[in-house]
C-alpha cells in the first residue's frame, strides 16, 4: 500500500481481525517504496529465513524486497517476467517464480540470478493437453526436493519435476470429480509429502500423495486462491479466498474475500476479514498470494485491479500489499 491509501489508514484505530489464538491487526502503510514507484498489484509474496519479504508484483520492478519492518532493500526482474503469478521460497532461500504469461517457472537466487528455467518462454503447451505448461500458476517443493507445479489457467494439471528440471509425471484433468480440477491455482506440500492443491473454482482444497494419488479434499472454502504452510510436521494451512465472481452475489455475506486458518485436517480455526470485500480496515479486495514469517505475521498480496468489483475503475491507490501483525 502506498500514497493516499496508506495516509488514510495512518490515523485509524485498526480493528482486531480473526478469532481465538489467531488475532491480527493490520500495519498501516507497511512496505515503503522508493519515490514514484508502484507495485500496481501483487500476485505473490514469500518470506526467507531472515524474514525478508519478497513481493512478486506487476509493476515496473517485478521482484521487490523489504525487511520485516517494511524497509525497501532492493528490486530486480525488469524485462525478465511477462506476468508474475506465483512465488515459493525454498529451504535454501532460492525463489521459484511462476510466470503464467510466459508459461515458465524460474528458480532464482535472492539477487535475481536465474539458476533454472522450466518451460519454454513464450511457447505454451496446447490448451488442456495436460502437458507442461499452459499458463502455470504456482510452485512447491516436496521434502525430497522435487518440484511441483500447478498448471491452472490453460490446463487442469499438476506436474512433477526432478530438482534439475526433468519431467517425472503429471496428473489431473478438467472436471469436478476427485482428482480433477477447475483452475488448480495454488499448491503446497508438507513435511510428510502430502500435496495440497487450491482447486479454486471447485471451492475446495484437494490432497494427494507425491505420486498424484487422491487422498481427500477439504471443503468450506470459497474460491481458494492462495495457500501457505509453514515448515514442520502437522502444519497449519493459511488460505486466501476470493469473493464471489458473479456481480449478483458480490454483496453476499460469509463468502469472502477473506483469509482462513485451517489445521492440517482442514478444520477451520479462524476467519480473518469482514463479511464483504472492499477498501478499508479489515476488508480485502482479492487475496491472491500470502506468506507467514517466523513471528506469525501474515503478508498478503492482492490482485486488486484485475478483480476489482466496485463501481467504476479501481482507485489509483487501491491496496495490493498488506501486513497483518499477530497479536499475543
């Protein structure tokens, strides 16, 4: 958030969000950019082992890095990415950056050196062919270091690659049955090797083993768009949920946009955000990517222009990056 939108929040008593052990307060104006810069909108965020925050955005500087206090550190990626979409920070702090406009996944160092490219830039696989990639969306790593990619906008597939980028297997097809997808939008993997896929337009999170065998699904989420699981066994799952897609239902309560905290069996522990979307304290527009630091604070990236649902065009300073500080 920057400019007038941040100034408007500075004087407000920010409401407490969430419930139970998961209570947060938004940090007004977090993430101070150099003069004249704009993030435009934020597709994904990630946090490294030092709690530095990586912001994969659709402005002129695709990868912007802040420390946990919101102080700008550096930026890179100009001319490299076509349409930023997904970001995963590996245990060694390298970044897996998914570009759905370029049909590629790039592994990069923290200073922007490209270490591996999977996919051919600008050359998508055939639509719904099941072959990698046609507008891939996100990336995760298995405990063994294999690379999992959700291929969601022009495919309905999950692809698995060896650490060197060699294709191992793919699974999934378009549909509503178990193991099928209607926009596999995000993916994560826990320490036991279970794979969790945000099956966005089917309003569920599907769970697989590392070989693509369907295990179960979690319901009770609305258009799940972002997933984040901290390291360790039996982790929590933080979910960013989009609001209704139809104009008719955009004012309906209890549907999002919002964040939810689930346990590792899919039970809801907390909902974060007000009943309907919008601009202002406690409200979201379009949570698209999120990450949690070692203090339990949540960083949320929003594609607020793409999914703006208000009357007229989105305001110039519509929020696209938020920090929610966890309360003791």
